[in-house]
């Protein structure tokens, strides 16, 4: 399969140095003398995609933030204890890493959007490159906003180390989301229907549906999802989706990894038991007993049912696959770290923290669930809503719902069922905590809308205190220390 690899061009060093937080200038290679050809534009775009691969992005910490605080996952590993127990602070590593990496993606996209339009090259490709950069900027700002709330909104590159040029006050959360929506609407026009291993029209519209769900803009979310659904994508085997490897149209956007050639994906080694993972140690994102019980109540759900024995190359039994998770057996030397349940949506065999497994960002099943959720919020149960939801249920081996099914009698009962299917479908993919956050805000606007929200988990972990301050993470202390124009989130 084809994956893009970050080219070893010294000219790209200026892109790597452009970090919003570090406030470093572009460097000795100036944009004026770098952006001369279509090849330069392609190299800059590749570097922009590269910002999504890092530890502070989809390579580790975004997934940790999206799962570890939630009811899906737990761990005894001290590196994620603050996430697990909801005791994070402005100096917690994930808090700083996600912020830094997010702005790296923003700044690299801003560089492309400023300088690529000046290059003499194929006009259609030039427009498409700008669409891809807008998609990455939108994705980066969306993640920043749902993690931290309002953040500084920079739409031009950081090209000076002068504080007056670099430091910005925080925009509101709505202002950031407005920019995300604007970028995605423009990107959906500029992006092609097909773009091997990179962003497409469907990527932009799928992300737009997720953004509008987060904002509870139901009609806009439904409309964006409908554009993807019009592609007539067919759902295949759930188990065959993993590991993510650009397997077909159901994958709408995933983070590409080429192994040692680009540093690879470290997340599989952090969540899998040995010898699937290179080493034995307490793993991240361990499925909670509550999640397994919750999933097991759906009899015959192929996303969670026993799927077969997993063997090492030596023939030694590693564990029992349940598609979404694996029951691990004793690993090297019978190490207890390899016993129990582990997330199984990455399946790499010991690649020394440089896996070739990709990571999903957007999948078609989520779009179907987004459409069902948005439509149900407007109309309650209808044949159209049930048709979209049933595509996900049927693929999982569950029966189709009808108007007389207990789950479909009212808007509330169907809302509960859609929430359930999102949890079971997307477990371990980095979305659960963000769903629980938006459920909490929905309940603030409409009491009792969701059965469980982030505030319930916060209360469980924080001695009963339903502390709304933990509905966002703090800004990193490094940003507070260097940017006098920003103020910390309340409670931190």
C-alpha cells in the first residue's frame, strides 16, 4: 500500500522550526527563496500533514486525552495517571504536548496558505493544496478548541520572534469554531473526491458534521453528513477495518505512518500486550470492566464478540480477539503486564515504537451515526433516522430497529441508543471523552438529555464534585508564562 513519507529535504527545516509556542522565526531559509515551484508546494504540504503524526497529536496524546479520562479506559501507568484520575494541571505533559503540536499544524498550514498561492504551477493542484492545508488547519483548531476552549486564533504564519508579533489574546470558543467551519466549507470546494491517503471532500464534510454536532447545530450537522452519505459507501467487515491501512472508502481520513521511514506510530506499543508490542510494561487505554460489561449486553455484537485466537509468529498464543479488544495471555516470561484486556484497534507486531499501523480520524460509520443523531434531535424517530442507524447496527450483527422497537419509541429512547452505538463503534479511537463533554453541555441546555456525561465521570474521580471547570483542560503553563495576553481557564 502507498503511504507518504516526509522527504529528507533540508529546506523543510524552516517548516519544522515554526512553532507557535516556541516563538521561533522561520530561519535562514526564507519563504521568499523557498517557494519557487510546485515541488516546493508539495514538500510544504507534506510537512503540514506530518504535524498530525507527532506525539502531541494523533501519535499519542490526542488519543490519550480522548479516552483515558472517560469510562472506556483506565491504566496503572504513571504517565497517564493525571488523565485517568482527572487530576491534570497546567504542567501535565499531555496538556502541553497537545497545545504545542496543535499550533505546529496550524502554523504549517498557515505557511502553505500564505505562500503557495504565489507559486506559478498547475492551478488546479495549487487550489487543491490550499484545500488540504485548510482541512489540516480546521482539524488542528477544532482539536484545540474542544480541548482548551477559546485559544489564540492565528491565520498567518509566525515569522518573527518579536513578542508583539507573536502573542495574541484568546479568541472565544465560538470564534474558533466559526473559523473551523469556514475553513471546512472552503476546503470541501477545493478538495477532490479522491485523493490517495490524504484529505478529500468527504474528509472535510465528515469533520464538518462532527464540528456541528459539537456545537449542537443539528441541521448543519445533518446536511454535512448527508453529503458524505450521498457517496453511497458500503460498510464492510468491522474486524477487517483494523489495523487502519487505507482499506477503502469507509476510511474517510487516517493518519499515515510508514514505520522507520518516518518515525512510525508509537501508539500500538503503548496499548498492546507483548509480543504484539515490543516491550512489556503497564499499558495505556486499558478497557474498563464497566465497558466490557456494557458491550457484552449487546448479544451477538461482532464488534465485541469472540473473533478467534491470536498467535505470535512462534505459534505461542497471545490472546483471544474480540475485534475491539484482545484478552491477553502471559507474554515474555509470563509477565503480568500482558494479561487481561487491551485495546485491539492497532495490531502491529513489535515494531520498536515505529509501527506502520495508521490511526483513524474519520470513518463512515461515525458519519451515519452523526446523521442519525442530528436528524433525531430535530424530528425524533423517523424511517430516515432508523435507516442510517440500522446500517451500523446490521454491520455489527444486531437486528434492525423498527418504529415499534423499544429503542425507537421516542426521541429520548433513540438518543440513548445512538449514544450507545457511538460508544461501541468508536471505542478506543479517541472520541469518547469528547462525546461525554458535549453530552454534558447538552444536558446543561436540556436537562436529562444524556444518561451519562463527563460531569458524572468527573464526580466519580473527584470525590463527588461535579466541577464544570474540568470540562476543558488548562492552558499549558508555558503559554501562560510567555504570553501575557492570555488568561488561564477558571479553576486552574
